[in-house]
C-alpha cells in the first residue's frame, strides 16, 4: 500500500535510544495520531511501524449484556426514587 508520501529523515539520539520524527504529512497519510499504540517490528527491509492490534470497541448491546449491577455499583435502570431525590 503506497500513498505517495515519502520523506527522508535522519535517525537522532532520543534519551537512551534512537528516534525518527514522523512528519504531519506522513502521520496523516498513515492515519496515525497522538497516543496511538503501535508495534515496531524488524523486517528484512528495515523497520515496520504499524498500529497495534487493539480490542474491538463494544456495541451498546454488548456493553449492556456485560453489565452486572453487583459489580458495577448498583442499579442499572431504576424505575423510582433511589436516594435522597427531592421533587
């Protein structure tokens, strides 16, 4: 997969290791954003950086199915007053 974005960088010292800055054009083309977990892998051609496999986002139905009032702090859908509410 090639998006046509190519830049030349210089490997720099970064703390006790080495680093390469990802330019905004490359980040946008790769759909990278701040805080994105990535995996770094050594391959025959060099180094491959790609988004890390993450847990799939749950749908509302899946979240409700996993909800346990005893574990998650009380009522899930109260149908009356539950505390000191005043009307």
